[in-house]
C-alpha cells in the first residue's frame, strides 16, 4: 500500500494481511457504513491523517460487509476505530470524534517505533498505571460507562447495589481507554467487567458483589459514603490553617482568592488550600455549614475566620496577626 493513502479491507483475509504489515507498527481501522453520514466525514479525517502520518497504516472496513471481523471485535455501532500494534488491539474509539481520533493517532504513532526489546518496559509502565488507578480511591469500580450513565446491564446493577448500601466509590469507564480495558484483565486475572476494588485489592465482579450483599458482608467490606457534614469537618480540620478558595496557591482563579493568597504568603504562615471549583458538593455545602455565602473562606483550627475583607482587617491590626493564625 502506498504511503499516505487509506487501504480498504473487503474481507477478513485482507484485514489480517493489513494487520501484519511489517513496515508499520501502528494500524488504525475505521469500521464504517455507507448509510451513515458521520462515517463519510470521518473517512475524510482518516484521509487527512494518512497524509500526515505516513508511517501508520489506515484501513477502512465496512462493518456489515465483513461481519466476522465486526463480531470478533464487538463492533455494535459506527463509526468505531480500533488501534493495533503488532496485530494486537491496544485502543478503541467509539463515535465521530475527530479531535479525539487525531489525539489518539498522534499518541500511538509516537510510541509505535518502540523496539520489540522494550516490550517488557512498556508492560511494566502499564502495570504502574493500573496500580495507580486501582488505588485512586478507597473503593474503585471499573465499569462500562459512568454511574450516571451505565453502558451495560451488569454495570448498571453494580452501581444500583453500591448506591443502595450507601457505599462511597469512584469509577473508571473502561470504554474510554482500551489499554486499561485489556490490561486490567491480565493484571487482575479477571476476564470480565465490572470489577470492584477496595483498598487496592480486587473484590470481584457482579456475581461476587451479589453474594456479599446476600450474606450481609458487603457493608463490612466496602467503605460507607461519608456524610457531607462529617466530610466538611474533616476538610476544615485537615490543617491548622485551611483556605477554601477558587484555584490553589499556585494558580488563583479569581481576584479575591488571589488577594488572600498574597496576604497569607506575606504572613509566612503555613497553610493548605482546597479548590472549591473542583467539588460542587463542598462548594455549596460549606456555605450552609459556615453560614458564609462567599469565597474565599479562611479557617484556623477548625474555626471560621472569615473572607477576604475580614482577613484584610485582621492583617491591618498588628497584634491580631499572631492571634488567629497560630
């Protein structure tokens, strides 16, 4: 196939031959249908990417014309893009998302020239990433979709069980990252999703969770969701001096927050910050909890000092500099 052009796979045999193209380590396959206008648009995007990334093999495969390949890779909608390295699927993109397709091609193309001798290193890097994801929260659910929009019945049932028991959990959509989707199966030696982890340890899939629920053990295994009031108390007392602001010390995201950071930095007092823009529950809840409607808010030893105006006044009185901030 000439560089800079998109190949067409009209059969399973042609598809396999293109996957095994020795000169190009990365193969991007577009599963499309002639009746879908969004596929025609993405074919144009593919053609442009092929001219830019001549070291990559780009392939069009009409999903309904080669059903054995579509079924093998669970293609249920078009357009769908699969990414292959050394004949192994490493990533997936569902839908007509040109910017995301471009980003994925650039990312995989940049690493496609990695030699075979570095495969062990790449595998180690993936395992490090998986370990971080598994430990991203005390209770982590790897599922299809999100808790608000599950994309399979098993994931939906899992979310319902966890919510029913008031269990606090974070989630990862395995559809968003094919490398994680495939890698976690090997890492955990568990072939299906959803998968639930607690404190970095695999608990199991839906059947196991159902068994734990039936035996009454689920509530002891999984952490309960913390009440908002308890969470706010914990955050306020996280450090002797806590500043709730828009942004953080390094990057204040409003003028009032920037001013109070400058004042705090000039005092030389050690303090920690919480970005209320990243947690709407805390942002709204703290207003009611403290009976203070605006931000920033400064707390010392768990007690509200006030907002910017109050801090300005206190900083203007020499003897008060030490009193509220130690």
